[in-house]
């Protein structure tokens, strides 16, 4: 009797092929997810992450600073806190009659805190609001006597309108209304008032006085990214502002600036960004209680490892021309810790 041997080989192939297909189906989604995660980890902005990045052009994610604002219409929240000193300050020592007896060198220290929130209404319109506080005091008895103690609280409301853009360039128009309230404690003029025999209400109003200044400006902001690791943005604003003195009137104001940002992520897979920039200001009504012109240079270091979150340090150096008889030109040094969340 002839029998046919039982062959197992042909039946193993379908089982093996089915097992391989199941293995590939299981590993493929994980491999795709790993590739996407690796793409974001490599440069922070490549691949799908740039498609949903509101401040990216040509693969470059722009850094941020309060020194030179950007033109992007995004929903974000930004904070900054720090302090600094005003140096190269010459204080005139006067008697109660106002006669200058001597002059000495002195410094002023200050602390600042600011917030900004912008809401993207449409792809071309964003509404923003800011709040700023600043306090300053002399670091010696002479500087306290000459400059007093002051605190500032400022708010602003404005809009950013995107008017033109391409893969590498974006241009927006802006408009802002700003209001600053300054409280000043002036011990020298208070002592003068008392010595002159003024009544209590008059002397008290001189010791602690409040000053308000408004500012209305409009302008343009632009950004350009020639590569994925380098970007430039600039701003120019002009308008009218109140001089922060009693019966000071109004004067023209202007602000301009330029900033360059460098992101090391696309080049070397290092989540670090650097920026450097310049800002010039003229007129009153700035986030300060000084009237005059101000030139500020700055730089910063930020962590860029998260697509929607930035944290870093800013260092600013400034020179101010002050419209006061006893002060002409002072130098400012400031350090700040800054954060930004994009939603």
C-alpha cells in the first residue's frame, strides 16, 4: 500500500507570513511616532511642528524679547522680571535755598515686572494687553535725597494686524494706547516746602505726588528668516505722548529697533537660542518716569527644547539723555528672567 508522506513545509509559510505582517503592523506606528518625536527633538521646528508654529518662518522659530517685539499673530502669554542699576549719575548737593554746594557720584537701583497676553482673533488679527510695574530708589542717602523714590504702573491695549507674508517674510501693522501712572516721593522739595513755611497740605502734596502720562502710537513690524537657524525682526512706531510732569503738555514720540535671533537646534541639535538687538526711543510716555531719549543694546540666552515654551535670560545696557537740569546722561544695566507660553 502506497502512502504519501505528510509535508509540513507548505503550511508553515502562511503562518510565518501572517506573523511577520502582524509584527510589522505592530511596530510601524511606533516607528512613525519615534521618527516624529526625533524630528522635533532634533531641531524643535522641523517636520510637522512648523506647520502649527505661529512664529516660524522658513523653518526658523523666532526667539522673543521685550526689547524688539515681533510681528506674529499668535495666542501667547509672556512674562519678564528682573532688576538693574542706573550708573554714571552725578547728584547736586543743595541747601534749602536751592544753592548748589557740591556734586557727588551716586547710583539708583530699580526692579521691574511685566506681563503680556495676546489673543489670536483670526489668522490676521491679534489683540494684546500688557501690564508693567517698576520701582526705583537711590542706593545712597545722597541719591535718595536728589532723585527721591518712585513707583510706576503702566498698562497698554493694542492690536497686531498681519498685512503680508510669505514662507520667509512677514509684515504687520500695530497700534497701541498706553497709560503710565507714576508715584514719586520727593524728600528734598518737601524739606524746602517746610522751611518756606508752607501749610501742611501743600507740603504733603509735594512729598508724595502722582503723575499720569498717556501715549498713542502706531507703526509696523517685520520679520525675515533667510535660513532655519537665523532670523531678523524689526519695528518702528511713532505717535504722541504726554510729558510726565505737571502741565507738561504733549510731544512726538518714536521707537525703532532691530533684532537677530540664532537657534542652534537645526545645526547641532542643541536646544539653545541666542539673540542680540538694539532699540532707540525718543520722547516721553515710555515704560519709565524719565523724559528724553534712550538707546538700549541687549542680548539673551533661551532654552528652545520645547515647541510651545521658552525660558531664558536677557541682559540690557542703555544710555539715557534726561531732560532735567540736574541730570544729563545716565547709563543703565538690567538683567531679566523671561518666559513665554504659546497656546
